[in-house]
């Protein structure tokens, strides 16, 4: 079958392409944002990529077009598909129908930590001999890929709450029908598609509704938004984190690089790993609890986490020069920024910590989280902010509320010059963005490596 994928260079859609290729299909795609790492991965698979405005890619018509959620009416290829009656579907729908239906699906949902927790679970299952298939919103270091299909009955997937496609406004995870559903946390986000938290809770409950009675919903008992959601009805086993009758952590190190795990009051072992921060402690506990549901002993999961490497762009060290460190992190919500800085501050001790931010998510552009931003960044000794001139609010007004100094500019070269000139030699610098940051990573790496 010839499958053509619109928006193929998105991390999720690129994973769909890799899996379709593994199934033996002829795969082509279109995208206008072709850059590594997805372009590199797709190129290695021999998948040709054209422009989204080039309708000749649909002649002759492919057997099926999978349309990514970044596409909308008005796109030339979308209009041609509709006009000519070419068969089409969404990525989540195709995956649910052709890959996941016969699998034991472990789906990781929540506002924060989805990619990292999904990666942890994949690593634990791999180390335990389960040979899982997976699809995650990042490149897994130990696999060098964002997706794979195996003959294992187990499939681990990052379950995104964002909408499925322009013709299906339900959350992606509604299509996955998990046996093990991990709900990491729940806050308001994605203001471009959700009017309020209740709308997100409604989508989460759609996923809860289809977990079988033999399955399990795993969630932190201290997250009120999730507790409220489950009160709407749950027909599966509930496994709770941060609860005396469930899973708990204790004796956590200041940096979060070590912690004890207990289950129903019984000590299970101590995690000692390379990750930092309270958010990763929570992610690790969730991964251990979900692995337990599929039959992996806690001590086995703990051993596996000792060798776990975080996926790319999750506090990824991209440069170390003597005692200067440069990290790349995907944090774009104030809560995620704050948790990242908590871990990094504990690890860095009294060394300077600089936060370099790009407020670019749709929610951030609208100013929904504007009033939380200064507080979220107050652990940084210096904030450097890129004003991409797409904000409906003023970064300078936020900086005036801050207790630490801010440097704001709308030119990347000015940010690079400021950091390279002013950052002390022993600084820990973390870039936080959910996008390409206008090439800052590469420019800053070069400037700091040669200064």
C-alpha cells in the first residue's frame, strides 16, 4: 500500500512513518519544516519528502493519506484530497486500528513528563526482555529512534492530549485504548484548543472510559484535577502514587538523583541515576508502578533506571567546557520550568544558574501563564529571554515583577553575545523552549566553545 503522510516531520508523524515502513508499506510525505533529527531519521529510511503546497505528490493518488494535526483547511493537498475523494485518516486513528488493537498498550498521559516517562517505561521493558514497540515524542538515546514496531505484545506510547486532526477534535489518546493508563498530572494548557481545565478533564475521562476492567489507571493521589476526573467514573483498577496504600518515595536527595521507593509501606529499593529534579523523581515512580502492572518486579525496574538516559532535549547536556555546562530542555510551561530549575539549582549548588527562555507555545503566546512566569524562573541567577515578537503581552512587564535580573532581546545574535560575554566560567546555562529557538542552540554552543 502507498501511504502518503502530511506533516511527516513532526515527531509523532515521523514515528508513524517509521512504523508504516516497518509494516512494508511504500511511504512518502510532505512537510515545510524539514530539519534534524526527524529529517535525518526519515532520510535513513529512504522516505522522500516534498512540499505541502505541491499537489503533484498526490498524482497518482496514494492508497491512503495520513493527515497530521498541524494541517488545516486551505492547504492545497488537503483540498485536493477532499475534492477527489482520496482516502484519508489521522495518525492516531491509523495507529489504533492497524498497530495497537492487538497489543497490551501502556499509554502515558498528563500535562508534564510524558516523553520522559514513556522513555523510562520503554527502557525498563527492554531491560526486562519484553522487547516493546514504542512511539514517543522524542528520540530515545538508547534506541536512536522515536518509534519502532516489534512482535512483542507490549507497546508503550506517549499519549498526547492535543487534538487529533482538523476533522477529529478529540485528543489523540482517545484512539489508543490502553490496558495500562498512566496519568502523570493535569494542569491547564493548550489554550488554543481548550477553553478551560474542565475541557481537558473531559478528554482524559474519554480515555479512562475505554480502559478494560482487567487494566489499570495509575495516577498521583495528590493531584486534585485527576482525582476529580476519576470521580466521573472508573471501571478499572486504580493504582495510586504518593499514597500510603500505593507507591511512595522517600529520602530523596536534594538534586533528585537518588530516592527510595516503597509499595504499600514495604521498601522496594533505591533509585540512583543520572537524572535531576523532583519532576523526574515523579516520572520514575510512575514508570516503576506501570512496569509493575505488566509484571516487572520493582527491584528489576529500579536496576533498569540506573542505566536510563533521558531523551534528547530533556535537560540534555549539549556542551561541557571545564566547569561550564550548557543544557537543552523542552520545558515551556511555568511548572515545568520551575521543576527543571529546582533540580538544576540543587545540582549546581552555589554555582550560577542561567535560564534562557523562548515563550513560544500557543498558550504562552496568549498570555495564559504570563503571571506565573517570573515566579517560575526565580531560582535562576539570570534570565535571558527571546522576544520573538509574537506575544500578546510584554516580557518587559514580567521582568519588572521579577526578583532576578532579566536580559530581553528580539535578536538571537544579541542573546548569544550577551551570554558568551557575561556568563561566568562556572555557569550552568539551560535553554528552555518547545521549538527550534531560532537556531540558538547551535550558535551558543559555538560561541561558548570558542570564547
